[in-house]
C-alpha cells in the first residue's frame, strides 16, 4: 500500500460546509451529483435534473457546459452528461446510448469530434467555443468525451457496445500515436485521461501513456497556454481516478501531495474554486459547484479500504 492509500483525506474536509455551499450556490444537477458523491444521492433525481439540458436530438446544451450557454447540442456538454451517467453507476439510463447516437451523427469522417459545432446564441459563451472550426476533428474534445464515455461503458453494456465509442476510440488512439512536437497541456491531459479510461479494453493504451511521459514533468505541472496566471494542468488532471496506468506517470508522494492540496483547497464558504476564467457570472458560480463535486468525488475515491474489506 503506498502513501496515497493510507490517509483518509475526507476526514480533513468539512462535509457540512460543503453541503451548505452546494445548497446555497450550486445548480440542481450538481446538488444531486454531490449527493451521489457522498454516497446518499438518488440516481433517478440526478437523471431528472440532467434532462433539463437535453435536446430532442439526443444531445445536450443549455449551459450544461457552463461557458457554452447556447441551447443547441454540442460535444462539450456531452462530456458532462457522461459524468452524470458515470456518477449513477451501476445504475444505467437509455439516455447514455441515445447520446452516443447523437455523437455518431456529428462525428467527422476521420472518426473525431469537432471542438464545437456552430454556436447559434453566443451570449455568455467563451470565444474558444464560438470561434471553433466545426469541420476539423479535435483530439482535445474527442479524448475527454471518449474518456467519460469509457467510464460509463465500464458498467453500461449499451455504451460499451455502441459503434460510436469504437469509432471515436480508433480516432483517439491514432491521433495520440501521431502526436508530434509539444502537445498543448490540456490536450495532453485529456489524451492521458482517455488512455487511462480505455486501457481495460485496449491494452495498447498503457504503452501510449508511457510514450507521453516525455511531455509531462515529474511534478505533473504544465501551465495552460493563454490561461490565467495560476492555471495549470496538474497530476489529478492527468489521472483523477485511482488504479489506472496513468498514475504510473507520477511518484506516489506527488499524488499524495496533490490530494492534500485538493483537500486544503476548500474555501471558507465550504466550496472549491477553479483556477480558470469564466465568461459569465452564472458560469463562475456553476463551475464552483462542479469543482466541489469533483473534489469530493476524488477524495472519496482515495479513502482507505474499510477494515476487513
């Protein structure tokens, strides 16, 4: 057992204050996700909240991705929908396979997803969404959507068997093999997340993670180009889930330090903050609710096993 398994960092956070923050500030969807992260949520209630962001075509919009507030279905919100489908596991929903259907309908001929489709209502949207080229596949968005889909596929056979997941996986594996030069930090982190999530079904993923090691410093800190002064990709952005090959990129004491840092990041109001700029007042608050769910989920994932388990 290494040091990352020996300390229960959930004992170092104030769950009552976090619950109060979510009740006071977070959107309904993240309040339900927070309950699931604590182990006492209702999967059906979380799915009902997610439904408000769903379009008749099977995709998601309406600000599910906080900095993309336009109503039409987009690849970005799909990654957040898959977060919910993963949160509810082992419970499943037919909406997950329906989302795969929609993603298949917007996947480009090479098997990848565009960073964004044309944005019809740009108010409150980040320029990197509104200015994206819808005709070019993006490894960054394809990898993180596929990573979350693979996490859902671990217990949802309909997602696991969906042709879209096989198609986007082929694209991501090929694009990662062909990476040259110095990848952008966010693209690199999401590629590693994808490989970590896909390695159970695609053994070559572990080898590709090792090939990406040369781009990742031992401390796992890569400043995001064009981001805020303190915006970095950190070890838990590369490997948020324990037990996968991505953790081999970092020494145990590095991960342990990041977990301690994450636990210490709880603010006086009970929530967590993000290190990137938001593009509307609503998004700024919604990202904090999302960040609080993420922090509590990661810290609970690293609790030591119960005695006798």
